[in-house]
C-alpha cells in the first residue's frame, strides 16, 4: 500500500510518485516512481490506510475496493511537474 504524492512526466510518459510506508514506523518508508498504468486507487481514506499500516495489517477493512487510477479525479494541488 502506498500514497500517491505526485505525478511527473519523463520521456513523454506519466509516472506516479508513491510513498510506501513501512510498518510499524511509516516514516521509514520508501518512495517509488512507477508508470501511472501500474497504480490502483482504493476506497480507503487516509485514516483507515494509516491504521492499516500502523497495525501491520492487523486492523484492516473486510473489503477494499480498487480500480485503475483515474488522473481526472485527483487534485495534487500545485505540485511541480518535471520533464
């Protein structure tokens, strides 16, 4: 599980910048840059996702709905884009 932090462009392709927290200390996570096509969105809100991470998955929802990431539905604010 990761948190989308930015969208960037390289070589004409869109990439997602994803922060992947580690359990039980999410501040020691990883940053991955992956093609947007490989990122899936879930119905988890940030609070539920962090509770999932902090508990190492012990506290988890019964179901998690997911689907392809739709960039039109994402507001990343004024995050800079790189070429």
